[in-house]
C-alpha cells in the first residue's frame, strides 16, 4: 500500500469498508442481542466463537445483503441485512490436537434467515 500524508485516515473507501464490517458484529445489534439473551438464547457469533479455535475463523460473505434492491434502498439493506442473516467461513477446531486436519467450514444462520 502506498504511503502518503494522512495514510489510512484519509481513505474514504477503507473507512466505508470498516463501517460496513462493524455493522455485521453483534455490537451493532445490541437490541437484537438483548432480546436473544432475554429469551435464553445466544447469537450465532457467540456459538461460533465457542465452537472454533480462537482467532482462526475467516469469514466469507460478510458484505452480502438481502436480495431486495427492487423494494428497499441500498443504504437500508446495508444497515439492516448485513451478511443476509448468514455467517460462513473457515476455521480450525481442536487445531492443537489435529493440526492442519482440523480445518472446517462452519456455516450458521440467524433465526431470521429463511429455512431452506
């Protein structure tokens, strides 16, 4: 990456990417997380964090949105449907025991995702 005055702080595209990434985290959905916890449940990300080795999860599809561009504005879709209710990626499980053979692809979906 080329250096310059101000560096990454001046990159609007990077700032937008980081803002969209933040929308996919549980911290951006505090009301939904509180409802899930109040009902005795956990979020998909909480379950995934307990399943895979710490720091090994590489997420794919984080910036997908619901296929509703004909009915809703893009900004609304980005804000309200990040990852379209799914979390997918690769990770290791029990990597300290199995090494490279511990890799897996754990997909998970929110309760709002359509049943397939």
